[in-house]
């Protein structure tokens, strides 16, 4: 697992300025890391590439 401080985190451009209900993602060669933008000190979740593709397809409704 990568250290959170070594990752380049990105928040959705759809996120409001209030910071409510947002996640941040950081992509590496092997995985996508996901964390709560309001509590960046908590451990993040790591999802393999294939799992991330399935998640995005599910969210997109395809």
C-alpha cells in the first residue's frame, strides 16, 4: 500500500466549495486509492484496476 502523502490526490470538479460528501482519488500503475476528503488522516481504500473499471461502469449505469 502506498503512503497517502506520496500520492497525488484529486477531488471531483463537481464537488462544491463546502466539501460535503466528497471523495478524493489517486491513481497509480496498479490501483486507484480512494479517501474521504473531510478526513484525510483516516486510512484510504485501495482498489485494483479491474475493480475500479467495474465500479465506474456500475456508477455510470452501463
